[in-house]
C-alpha cells in the first residue's frame, strides 16, 4: 500500500518519529524507483570510467576542469586512488548539481503534476513532516550520487593504475589506508556541499505544479550561479554564492589538512538550507493543493 493510500485508509496523520520514518521510507522508494533516477546514477557511475580510460590513453596531455582537477589528473597516473578525487572534481561543478537539481526540483512539483500530492495531504499527512521527509530523501540522494562517482572511480583506478602510498598535492606522502579514509571524508564533504541546492530545488518545486518547469528552473539556476561565480568583478558577491566553496575539498588533500574553506562551505550550505528551507516550508504549508 502506498503512503497516500495508507493515509486515506486510516484517516489519521502519522505520529511522531514513526510517522516521519514512514514518510521518509516512502520518499526514498519514490526517488530511487524512478527510471530517471537510475539513469542519472548510471551516468554518474560511467563518468569515472570515461575519465580513467582517457587518462590511461593520454597521460602526456591531461585535460580537466577548473578548480584543481588538472593536478588531480596528474596524480592519478601515479596512484589510482586519485581517480576518486579527479572524478569528484570533474563531477561537482556540472554533473552532480544537475542530477541533484533534477531530483530536488521534481520532489513536490512532480507529485502535484500527477495528482498524488492532493491525495497524500487530504487526511492530511502533515505538510511540515512531509517536506522534511522530502528534504532528507534529497540528502540521501546526494550521498548516493556522490558514492556512485567515488566507488566507481576507486574500482576503475585500481584496475587501470597502481595503488600504494599516496603523494598529496602538498607533496607529503601518506599510507594507502590513510588516503582511503581521506577519500571517504572528501566524498562526505562533497555530498554535504549539495545540501543548499537540495533546499533551493525543494523551494522551487513548491512554486509550481509542473515537475519539468521546476527541474529546468533549478538546473538553470545552478548554471547561472556557476557563470556568475566565474567573474572576478563580482568578488563582493561570490563568497555568498552556494557554489563558491565547492572545490574547497581539495584542501583536505594536504598535510596538515586545511579546514578553513571546508568550514566556510559547510556554513554557507547551512545558511542556504535555513533560508530556502524556511521559504519552502512557508510556501508549502500555505499552498492550496488543487491538483
């Protein structure tokens, strides 16, 4: 029985933690059962394989995106573990935010377009709880998307390149086990760095009843902010853009690790979650669900 059918059958709102967990499980099911989600995760998983093959075939002239990816690629030829950092550096500016933007943008608007949102709330199930469940499911998708890149990159790097002690971008050498822990830490930071985008997409999704429009608006916003962040003339504004500190995870590949940029990134994401999460809540709790 679906979540909406359960609410209609009982006529009661799910209570406390158990009610939230039921909503959360349902949101996870809805998110990951969609063919679109599976395709997006498949594309993300294929990206490190493509990068690894290209680097393997052409190590003399590495190419990469901005924000430190070239140095990661140079290190990849010496140690396959660095393919994890290379793949994340390439995926974070474009591929990861686009996939997260699609999922977050469709979270409310998609159900409104199909009519399931009205049936879900007719009891009601609790709009605040439902919105929180959708946001939490969005965060889980961020983790899954980042893991798809990182795990595939690790497997591909181990297949195509040697493994062993890792020379960090600061020139220091650490053991493979320590480097693997840093890879997990970097992947976690990258996933959390997308939290602000989840909140933005959720807010945009509450503004329209069209899932396609919400997804397009969220992805378009990501592209626009990335372009604005590239202009040095906007130095007064750039530190407040949610994409500005995304590449700060590279500072964790130094000895000792530099945390200043990472903390700024996480603090900025928390601010975006607070602002746009509150805006999404205000809009969603007062919205007339008529479709």
